[in-house]
C-alpha cells in the first residue's frame, strides 16, 4: 500500500482522527476499493452497489456506520 493525501471537510478529518485503528482500517479499505472502482469508469449506481456489498462483506453494516457517525 502507498499513502496519498486528500482534502476532506474538517468534520470528516476530526472523525477519522478519533476512530479506533480497526475502524480506521475499515474506512481505508472501503476508500481504496471505492477509488479502484471509480477508475474503472463504471456508473455511479454500479459503484454504490459494489461498495455496499463490500462494506457488508467486511462487517460494516448501516447500523455500525450510523453509530460511527453519531458517536465518532
């Protein structure tokens, strides 16, 4: 893996800095897969569907996402 730098909203940055290493790794995996999918020039609907399946496969449910967003 290589490191890149991207700009995000301050709220996103604060959240990311506060999460546990496990959650951080889950976010990094999702983001990596999302970027890989985007460079394949597929439709947004296809990308979102794939990301949802990938998130579920990695144990990241909507309930967990809502909890992370709510509680950081």
